[in-house]
C-alpha cells in the first residue's frame, strides 16, 4: 500500500465569531501559509490492527490503544475507521506535524483532524468526501468545546472563504477583489472552551444584552459579505473595527489584543479586530499591498510574537 500524505490549512474568522455559535452568520477564510500535515505508511512488520501514532508537536508517540478515548488524534483515527466500517485495518504508522500555532485561534485542532481523516481514508483506498471529512472533524471539535458552530472544520475542509450559518449548507463566497490581512499573535494561549463557556454564562445571565450583541455582529457579517462580493475592500475596515467593539462588549478581548488592534490602526491598517475565540490568540488587520509590511512590522514592535501576511481570494 503506497504511503499517503494530506495537508490542511489554518483559518481566520473575518467576522462574527461567538455570535456564530448562537445562529448568527459569520465569515471565515483559510490561511494557507500555515498547515497541518499527516502521513500514513504501511508497517509490514506490525500485527494487523496496530496503528502507531507520532505527533511530535503534540508530544504524542504511542500506539492507538494507549491513547485516551477522548484524545483528539485517537478520535480522528477511530472516527475514520468507523466511517469506513473497518474493524481490523492493516498495521500502519501515522505521523502528524503542523506549522499552525496551537491555542491561537487559527484552527490548529480542526486542521490536524482534517489532515488525519483525509490521509487515513486515502491510505485505506476509500477517500472520504469533503462533507464526510468536515462532519467527522466537527465531532472532534466537540472535544475542544461542547458547542462548536462548525465554522472551523468547514473552512479548513473546503479551504475556501465561506459565509457560514450554523447547521446550514456551506456557502462558498465569491471574493470580487482579493484583499490582504496581517495576522498577529499576542503569544497568549487562548482556550476556545474557556472563552465560549464564559460567553455562554454571561448570555445566560444577561440574555437580552447578549442577543442584541449577537444581532449586531450578525448585521456586520451580512454587510461585510456585500463588501466582499462587490469588491469594496476598504469598507471592510470600519466593519472590522465595529466587530472588535462588539467582541469587547462580549468580554472576549484582552488588553494585549486591544493594544495590537490599536497599533495596527495607527500603522495604517484600514481596520482591525481580534479573530477566533479571543482572550489571547490572534488579531487580524486589513491592509493594502503598500501598508502590509509596515503594519506587520508595527505589530511585531508592539509585542506580537508572530505576524503572518495572507490574502483572501477566490480559490483557484
Ligand atoms: C472559534 O474559532 C470561533 C468561535 O465562534 C467558536 C465556534 O464558532 O465554534 C469562538
């Protein structure tokens, strides 16, 4: 059996994080500059059913049976075998590596799941369809936090900019004019589970207030969709600023995120906001080809541990 390799990108949420968990629309795009990679090889000397897993970035080196049932890698492997109805697969080795920063809001967990599901199903001669890959990865997302919207696994599986509404069919976006984004990392680990949990508790205690914030975020995402589809790139800047304000009111920003958002605007970005679950992790800034390098530089000077310049464009 020939070895198979599969990779999957990171993702950014352009508009609508958190509100998307409550049924409002959101927009996300793949980040192709960082990727998770899974390689599956036959192990002709191993007994049938033995699957050795190596994931140095996650500190994992074990046989499948040694991993806890809830381990995301074990769930990806077992979920794939179950989807293929295979109880005794041939002996094989799975190696997972990733350049996607962990706990930074860039979808590293979903990207690892998607890469593993694809590499394994292809190795076993029955590559799964995108919809199946995404829904298996969604099941694993539930380990990271109980009520994921599904936006991360969908964006990463389809590797296209998407307009996303929870439990609705995926809508691939037409990007009329490509635009550039700087992604900058506060270096502070951000737990999606903690942040989503905090918003859920606050929503439970102040339902009307949070519902109104979710509505505002949804309206911003709808307006942003129009701008993206009509090539009104600069108009996305004030919408990003507005979305950051709404997320701050939800309580998911942090002094470090606010500091980077201000630094990006001061360096010439058209707009900036936190991206993902917040309380740390990454922020994004909308830039032109001219201002991109200076905004990235300013963000590093302001304390970002990493800055990535990416483009949001129609898939080729
Ligand atoms: C995380 O990337 C985005 C959140 O909206 C959670 C979710 O949609 O599942 C915070």
